[in-house]
């Protein structure tokens, strides 16, 4: 089995591999408040190691730069001041080179720490740190795509992270009524929001074996789906109109033909690929138009053994709420999940940009219902 | 038993009784987007009868004024254009007198209709109409309070709608684990969102017999509850800071003493009354501070037989989502509930301004988590 | 000659005559921040008499209601707190009736005061008070028009305040180069901003005898004037696009025909009337399109003896700035004019809603360049 | 005398010298809408040469990259689409390196063009191009300072552009009443807004020999200048309160001591240096507090022979308006000045970051009254 040290090194290298294809100029911008500059991600996940592992578990650890705690804290209000989120894109300093130097320093220190036996408590935080860095790797992919996808010249990132087209015809898998157990038993790593394995009573339902394709979504568009309020939530309808939404993010109608910007460049729309980069509002409206609905997160978890998943996060019609017995961790790490349990909807599954081994069927991802820059799609229930 | 005609007349009269204490000037203003002018309510509920009952079921019915359909539609997008909500407060015309004339005309026509036997289908719509008017009666009370409560002179409405102080000491009622049936069986009137009686698995819990009092809430304030982000949702923390919230709505600190504006005027804060006019964010933060939590709507419904309720709507930690098998009604009435099932939280119970007989323990009220102008309070679970 | 007492009574009565045609509901709304509720005007101008005359010059004067000083102060920061301007429309109390009672009380007290000889100093303040009330009478007309003109039903105010059509053909009046004297010598009443009669050197120019007509303005619209940035200031172009401006305020294209809402109702556009309710931005763009320009306020003053004016205020291309030697009065009255001398443009002349005897050719009116609800038009220079 | 070619090369090199001290990451950000990324400036001034000189006067000129015309147009609406100003900071591509390559290409082409005799007409455009590039050099300095000055770490740019302290005691220079000639006769280069030498009648006044110092401005702050509305324009007072302004831009109160960020780093405030980075609103309020006033632009021009100027642009109390006979150039170059002649105030003089030889006493600079990031100060008149 991979040692914790080897695993740490592998994860850290992967973060840097992810930014190889971009240029220095791409590292510091923040086109919208919810997108963070890639430089910020690289530094923030490094700061996390420094703050929660090295400062606590490594004797005599010397902080790399006192300012960085202020600059690269994200939302941990418990750890002093932080740079207000929409202002991250103003930070041209420290330079990309200096952030890499910071990473190297912290990696070396971690290396030293991990060359010795570490306590169980430390191992638990390191496990969280690894999962935290993997989460930011996924966000890095979203944010890089957003930054490149908003250049007037649509630069190519790399020929990676492509989705497999849907080849099998759609079919619906029946699941029978009854009591099911939901959540993680905590034997392998999971976040606090998955804990509290508990019973849920579920009525019978049928769930689609395939996600919705670009072709099917295009039918919704062509049927006037974006201009018929009957399919939309009230908040969704305001969102569509205030933002003049007419298609998924990254779709462009060029001389009468739909194109999609993807990390491998601007291409003609592939009708057989799963539709992606849609908001919860759009997923819901599509389902309404189709006369079906989205699964709850419980239905999804129960049925997940019966279909393929992992190309795209899948919107559920479940609000992100605590499981019975949910308890926040004390201190800064307790801010991780619980405080987002309002106004957000659960996504289940994983996506092509999810790091390897960072997925499981109890994983509860969550976003505000208007977010689209993540790799998210639709699976229907009837 | 009260005939449908007598019931109709009684409900219609009550709407007018509610506005007796206010003056013509109070009828047309809209201080904020979510508050509607009282005149608008009176006309809108009248338009509902015209649109959904008289035009459909009364032969040769002549519309009172063609413009009114446009002016007094609320959110029924299916029925043509409507006045954009934040602009309702600009409508000085028609006058209050003309709105009363409109009411008289429609009442007379309804009277005629109800003096004959009516079809079962019509009766169902009339039942909805009555419940719709009762809902607006409750909103009328909220809106009148908001309008008067924002006058620099704090005028008295009437010596009505006062809350009973809490006299019994707090105790917690245990409920045992198991499968429970939730929702209405539809045998007596309910809204579509209550239908679909279904099984829910609930873990054991204990629920407070009394709501939280002003005195307890004041402790939270004095303990710095509004300035410690650890108690708050992330969205709630932004809400507190962006709006500089430091106390429930209608609380005023005057020369060092807390006062509360109520419909019977500005008074010194009664520490024994249940705390009211708080947002979901505040209810949640209070519970966090207390080391407890809010009930889910299912827990509330199951436990409701064991405590007194009905003075204040009670925040639950359940997002407002469809029950299994939820189906929107076709047409305009289908817009009634389903389209609000995102970004809103469920309140259960009833309040002192809820019309008589308009409450039941399956009733699902819902509001965005930042709303405070309704009569809402807190019941804790541990 | 009219005594000061008679003049006072006449002016006060005229304010009340102006609001005769409107209904109670019209008195309290504030559709946009720059429009004040008619009730507020009636009370504010009354408060002015109380604050600056009665309290100072009438022995033992008893204030009608202490709250009113707070409620009806406008922008006199020196006199304590005031209701923040955009919130005036929330004030349903005091009622219209009470405001009229307040007026009656103050009028009676003024009557008493003016039945005795008054000091020269008091007379000067009374003169300002009369002119102040007359200014608000003009604003009352603007605001009433705005309130009625934004009712979906376009109610008629009265068959008054109509503009005379232009009958004479356009001609241009030459004015020769030289030194001219500008401003008031202060022998008859004027505001502080007109004082400081001073020499200005003016180059020769020719000014139009007639204002621009609706017909001419329509040509500008039909020539695409609103969509060609070349005619517009940069700020004006943003204003046009942000507000989707395509015609003067109160113009409505109904079934292919241009109509104009006026105080006598919605009518088909009269091509021969002077164009009105346009912003400075529009006046400037029109002149650019025409290959001409707007006069400076100095040119206007010098030329005013040679043409008819008084139906509409006329935009000049002069920013509102102090005359040489301009001095603010000490105290609250000093806030009257000087503090608006930035970002505003001068209008000269008078309008059909200007009270009789409230006009002179040295009068400097001023507005932000995007304002349109006043009676303003265009006179060209070449 | 310097040949046009040598001058062109010198100016172009200076633009690149200006950005030597900054790093790649600094080139692409846009912290606020009115600040442009340095990369954008470098490309835009290059595009100007391509668009207005090479494409017109160089036979067979081949555009470097078709996209650049779209990307680097600034406000010339006449030349096709342009990147909406607040989005310039999203453009990470083209890279800084590519922009330098673009510059090199255009420089080479210009070199070729200028190695031949050029027409008088071309020379005139080249003169404009040089002055245009010089203007952007000044803006580059402002924008670089803004970007660096908003880094939490306050990086040093270089030990340049420092202001000389004021050593001489203040004295006031009298100017006598009479007719003066204002504006440029056009014999040497000037912008269109300076043309139209014309007579102006000026009253006698006295103007300060020295600008206002940091020390004097600090007295204003300590006297409560920012919290007394009597000194402020109405718009200025709103600006102060909405933006919570309490000191000039780049001033920081650190542990009780005032510091100022300057291009040579964060330093303790030098009380003898002229105060800089203040808005028109602040300049005006300071003068009011002092019981004096700002000069008009005419007074400034007439008096400028009698005092030292050129360290800071100086606010005048003149709105930026056309001189008699002002004519916009036809086509895109006509957009240069005229369209900003509303809502802006004139500044006269020059600053330490103004390129050599780019100053003259007829120069009319202009900014909206809330702008502070330029090098601007105060000279008083009494």
C-alpha cells in the first residue's frame, strides 16, 4: 500500500501538474467572485498544511511568511483576518514563482515530518488535508476552465478531461419501496457531512441509467424551454431573466451552429455527450419539461449501485441539510461544511475532473442553485 | 353547519374588518418589495374570485373593469401581464373607495352564484378561494404591521393580536424512533404541498414544550450572538453584516431599554413573551449558541400533538421540497406552491394573526431564510 | 400694491389649489427618489415658515408638532436629523388631513405676525419663504405629473398647463461680440446664486427665436439619434443604454402612433408643440445631430430680450458654478444653492408651471444632466 | 532638432521603460473599472499606431493580429466592437510576451515608414499618436501605482517620481481685473480642446504661490473636515459617506501615525510635501474650510506665469466645457475629447509622472470629481 508520505507527494505533484498548461498571466485573475485565481488555490492549499499540520505537529516549525496566513486563508473566520473573497484577483503579489517556492518549502517540511512516525491525531488531519487539496484540485479545473473560457480567443488547455459519449439507449432502473441506510459508517475516510449512517424510508421509483445528453437538452432549448415560466422555479425564472440565460455555460451559437468551449478548445457541440455546466434551476426546468423529476440524494445513493456514474456531478432535488446527529468539529475545521447548509442543493457522484480515489457514493457535494461552472449534469427519475 | 355562502360572506367581511383601523394613506404604500399595499391585497383577493370562479362558473358574468386583471394579478404568469411586484406601491389609482366598490360588486355576484346550487368542481375552487383569501388576511396583518411599524411615529393599530406570555417552565418532550406517517390524507381541505401522506423514518429526539422567549433571546444578544460567526450559516453571516442586524425586527433600543413595536403600539420588551419576527438565520444561530437545534418539519408534525402551538409560526430546519408524488395542478393554480420549492425553509404551526380554522398540523408554510416580517418564532430540539 | 400679508395668503392658497385635482392616495407615494410625495411638499414648505420665520420672529410661538421638524426637513443638514430622501414615500402618517391642519395653524400664526409691522430682516426671510414656496409649487407640478403619468390608467389632472404650439417659422437672432453684464444687481428679489453682477466677454453668435418642436425631435428619433453614439456625451451614451431610453419622458408609442401623457391626459403627439421632458444629454445629442449647439447661460441671458421664453426651462451648455464673489449665507439658508454647484447644468427661462411673477432672465435653475421630469426644452445656437 | 523618427523611438522606449519594475503578474489585473491593466495600455497605444497611421499611410501594411483591434480599442466606438471596459482585467491572453512582440512588429513597421518622407497629414496624426502615447504613459503610472498600492504587501516600484517638499512660506500673488486671452493659438501642438484662443473677462484675485501641503491637509482632517457637511457639495457629501472616505487615497493610519504609500514604498507622511491623490470634492471642501476657493481654469492659466507648477495637476473650479468655436474632428479621432465635456472638472498643470515636454499652461486635463488615483493637488485663491 502507498505510504502516507508517498501519497502526500503524489497529491502535491498533481496540483502542480494541473497548472502546467497555463501561463503566468492566467494565475492571478478572478473574473467573478466565485472563481479564485489559480495562484490563490496553490497557495491556500499549502497554507492549510502549514496552519493545521506543520504548526501543530512539527516541532520548531518556522512559518514561511507571516503575511501568507492573511492572504491565503479562505473562509476560516476563526483564523484571523482574511482577504475578502472578491478581492483575491487583485493580488498580483506574491508572484507565481514565490508561491511555488512556498510550496517547495512546505513540501520539504512535510517530507521531514512524514519521514518520522506520526500520531493518529496528526494522521487524521493529514487525511483531511489530502482530501482538502483534492477538492481544490477539482475547483482548480473549474476555475481554469472559466478563466480560459472567457478569453475572447478561447485558448486550449489540454486534450484531457473529455467526456465519453452516451452510446447505450436510455432505460429506467426500478428501485423498490422500503427502509434504506444512508450515509457513511465512517470506516474509511469521509467528510463530517456524510457521517451518521441512518435509516430513510423511500418510496418506489425508477431512475435513468444514462444522464441527459446535449441532444436532449437542445430539444428543450428548441422547444422554448428558456422562455416558458411554467417549467421554472420562481427564483429560477428571475435568474434566467436577470442574466439572460439561453443555454448552458460555455455554449456559443456561432453562425447558426451550437459550439461548446471545453478544455480541449472550442468545438461543435457533440449531441451524444452528457449535457454539462447547467445550474440546478436548469436541471429542474428540464425535468419539468420532460414530465419527470430529479432524484433526491437518498434515491441517488440507494440506486447508485445500478448505474454508471462519475463523469459529471448530478443535481439532486435535495437541499443540503445535516444528517441526524450531525456535529460540527470544534475550531476552524468545524467551519468546513455545516455553515453552508442553507440555500444550497446537493450534487452526488463525481466528475471527470475529480481526482482519482476522491469519489464514493456517499459523497455530498453542494452548490447554490445558480452555479454552473462545475462539471454538473442531469439524471432523471420518474 | 355554516353554508358555503355564509362562510364566503364571513371571510369577505373579515378582510374588510382587518383594514378598519388604518387610514386611506396607509393603503397604497409599499415600503419594500416583499410588502404589498393593503389596497392591493383587497383587490387581488377579489380578482381571484372574479378570475377563477365568476368568469368560469357564472353565466354571463361581466368583468368589473378590464384593467384590474392586469393590475391585481400577483404571480400567476399564466394570466397575462401583471404589474411588476416592486411597483405595486406606485399605484395610487384605483382609489381605496373604488377597490371597495369592486369588492361590493364581486361579493354581490358571488352571492347570486352561491344562492344557486353549485357544482362539486366549483365548490373545490371556492374552497381554494376561501383559503387563498385567508392566506392574504395573514399577509395583510404582516404588511400593515410593517407599514405602521416603519412610521417614525409608531401609530397603534388596535389592541388585538397580542401573544400570551410563557408561564410554564421549559421542559423537553421525548419522541421515539420509528416510521411515521407525514402529510395530509386529503379528506379535509389542504394545499397541494401537503398531499401525499407518506412514511418517514425518524430518529429519537426531544422537543421543547415552550417556544423561546424574548428573555432567552436577549441573553443571546447580550452574549454577543450577532457578532460571533461561529453560530451562523455563511449566508446568514453575510446577511447580518450586510444589513447590520443586531436584534429582531421591531426591536428598538431606546435610552438603554429594549422596546418592541407591536400592533398595540411601542412597548417595553416583555421578557416572557415568545420571541418573534426573527429570520431563519437568527433562529438557527440562536439554536447553535444554545447547543441545540431546530426540528425538522417531520419531527415537528409528529410531535405537535404533545405541545401547544399556534401563537407563532415555527422555523424548522427543513427546506421546502415536494413530498413524494407531488403534482402541480394544471394551469394558473398550479403556480401556487411548487415554484417556490427552492431556497425557502418550512415553517410549521400558525400565528395569532392566522385566521380562525386556517390551521392544521400538516400545514407547510415557507419563506426565504432572511424574511422576518411574518409572525415567526423558535422551538428547540435536543 | 399687494401687501406682504395678502401676498403670503395668495401664495399659500395657490399651493393648496394645485393639489385640488388629486386624491388622498396620490399624496403619499414616492415613485422614485427624486420625486417627493405631494403631502411632503405641503408640509415641508409649511415647516419652512415655522422654522425660519415663526420660531425666530413671533414671540411665544408654539411649535405645532415637534416631530414635524424631523419629518419635513428637506436637505438642511444644519437643522438636526431628517428623513432620508428615498424614504419619504413610506410616510403614510401624518395624514393629509393633519398636514392641512398644520398648514392652517401656521397660516393663522403667520397672519397674526403679518398683521403687525415686521422688521426688515424678517421681511427678507419672508421674501425667501415666498420664493421657496413658489419653487416647491413648480416641483409639486412635476411630481404630481410623474405620479399620475406612471399610473397604468393615465388619469387626467386638469385642463391646465398646456403649451402653446409654435406658429412662427424658425429664425436665428444674431448677437454681436463684446463685454456684457451678467447676473442680478440685487435691487429686486433674487437668489444668492444670481448675485454678483459681473462682466463676461462673449463672442458673436446666433440664437433660435423658437424652441425645438416635437416634430423636429421626432426627426432626430427617426434618424436613429438614440442609437448613434457620435451625437452623445460618453456619460449620456451610458445613460441611454443603461436606461434603454428611446424617446422623451411621457412619450408612448401606441399601435404605431406616438402619444404624450400630459396633465390633461394621454394625447396623440402634437408635432407643433415645443418638445419637453428631455434630459441635458438628449438636448445636447439633438443639437449635435442638427450640427448646432446649446447656448451658454451667458449667451441666453444676453439674448433673452430678443425672443419669447417662459413655456419651458431651456437647457444651456453651462455647468452650474458660482459667479465671481459668490458667498453662501451663514447657517441653514446657506445650504440653499452652493452645495449643488457640481455635476449639474444650468437651465434658463421658466415654464408653464412656474408660478406667476417667479421668473426673470437672471434666474439660474439647475439639474443633473439625466433629469427629465421638469418642464425643460431646447433652444439652439449656431 | 530631434527627427520625428528619433522622437517616435524615444517615446516608444519610454513606455517600455515604465513597466520595467513590475512583474508579469502585475500586467493583467484591473482592480477597479477606471484602472486599466498595464498590458492593455502597452497594446492599446500600439494598436493606435496600427489603426490610425500604418493602415492609412503605409502601403501594404499587414495587420499583426486581427483580434487585437477588438481587444485593444479603448473608447473609439467608431472602430467596431470593443472589450467592455470593466472586463479588461479578465484578459490573460495575449500574454505580456506577445504584447511586446506586437510592439516590436509595429515599431519596425513605423521605423520603415518614418525612414521615408511622410506627408504633412501623416505627420499631424503621428504628432497626435505621440501625444496619445504620452498620455497613456501618465495613466500607466497612475494605474501601476494603484495596482501596487492595493497589494497587502505594498511593494516598491522604484525610487522615482518623488515630489519636492515645499520650502518657501506661502504667499498670494495678485492678478488684476481685465480681459485676457485664453487657449492655444495652435502654432505648436495642442489638443482640440485647447483651440479657439478667445477673450475672457476676469475679476481681480489672488492666487497661492505654493500648493497645499500634507501638513495643512492634516489640519483639515483633524478639525473634523470629513464629518462636517457644511464644507461639502451635496454630491461630495454622499461620496464621502457612501465610500467612508476619511483621508486622501494611499494614506494609512498605522499605529496612530499617518503613512503614505508612494511609488518608492510605504513611508511616514511627509508634512512638507504637497498633498496629492485627492478628489475634486476634497479639494473643494478643503478650500471651504480654509475660507478660500479654487481658481477657475482661466484664472489659473492667466496666473500660471507667476508661480511654479508641474509637480501635481491642480483642481480648478471650472467644469470641462468647450471653448467658443470648439469643433470635433471628424471620425474616430473626434471622439477624443468632446464627449467627456459633462460631469467632469478641469485640472491644470502637469505632474511628476507627466512625460517630459508634454506640459503647457493651456493644457486642459479633466476628471470626474470623485477620481483620486491621478497625481492631483490643491492651489488656493482668495
